[in-house]
C-alpha cells in the first residue's frame, strides 16, 4: 500500500501559538518521525511525504534556508533510526537546485538505508508533479520508448519503481487541494483531508486515516459487485 501525505499547516500551527513559523517547521519534523515509525509498523509499503514543493522556492529566503537546514538535519539524525526500522529512504524531485551539502546528505542516507525492506520512505523535495510529467515525456522521447512512460516518470524524479499508484493521499491543515503533488500517481487515490495541522498529526490520526481508507469502496470505473450481481440476475 502506498500512502502519500501533504504535510501542511506548520505555519498556522505556529501562528496559533504566537510562535514564529520556524517553530512550526521544527515541530513538524517530530510529526514526520512518529508517522514514519507508525507506517513502518503497519501495512504500508511506500510512504511519500511532500516536504518542499518547487513552488515553495517563492517563500522568503530565510524560510527556505530554514526548511533546507531542517531537512539536512533530519537526514543526518534519522539515518541510523531508518536502518534500525528497516526504512529505505529516498528523495524524489529535482536535485540540481539543492545545496551540495544537502545532496551529499541525501546520497549518504540513500546509500546507508538502501537495504531497508519494511518501508520505502520517499521525501518529495523541490518536487513538482507537472515538471515530473513533462520531464518524463522528454525522457521517453529521447529513449524513443513511450511505452515505458511510467519508468521515465520514476527516473525523472528519482522515485522508486512500483510506487506509481498512490492508494491513500492525506492532506493535513484543512486545505483541499493537491498543490502539484503526484498528479499522475493519484489517479485513483482515496483522498482524506484532515483539519489537524501537521505538527499535531500523530500515530492515532495516521491510523484513523488508514481506517477511513479501508471503509472506502474502490471501484476504478466499474460498478460495485453487488450492483453487478443484481444486473446479472435481472438480465438473466
Ligand atoms: C507545510 O506547512 C510545510 C511546507 C510547505 C514546507 P506550511 O509552511 O505550508 O504551513 P501553512 O500552510 O502556512 O500553515
Ligand atoms: C504544499 O503545501 C507543499 C508542501 C506541503 C510541501 P503549500 O502550503 O506550499 O501549498 P499551498 O500554497 O497552500 O497550495
Ligand atoms: Mg501551507
């Protein structure tokens, strides 16, 4: 099962407490840790977390620097824990605009955790789904192999293969939009929007979203089995 999360609401969480936005981002890192561990313990194979969108470069320079710094710290401090918990961590998105130090930290974490088999954690950084799709189209044209478009899509953003369909997409913070995240992969994703701001989202909320997912009926354009059986009885 592939779960994707748009971790939104750090700024509002801080504002509600009279704190500066960096305090919200710092508290958000704690929530990442607990949700990653909860996912590793449950039936989730791939967890993709939206950490920084390509459009987030438009934020003030000090906020961008704060977010990039937190990401580097997270990678450095969590790598051992990922290895212990069987988590294979990767970054998806563009890498050419990240600082050399951050790219080194990313590569180190990816190498150290490469054998993890319980959970694949994808952190989307400098990520844009539209850019991913147009990048994949360019790759497919170069390779003259449009049939392998999904592989090109994975290559365009360094994603793992087999993670092409999201089953459940969660967005915290109360907004109901995709903000250029996994547009292709979410074609049949079940969407769960929660009001809770990301720093307050915990294991209990994560389990509640999984339960909500299991209550949904996924139809992929077909009729529900019960309606199909009734239709068969009526025609037969
Ligand atoms: C999500 O929280 C973190 C990132 C987008 C990096 P926000 O910073 O968007 O928080 P709000 O939406 O302003 O509350
Ligand atoms: C989406 O949140 C990006 C991340 C959570 C990293 P934003 O806060 O940037 O999205 P908008 O601006 O509300 O659409
Ligand atoms: Mg936001």
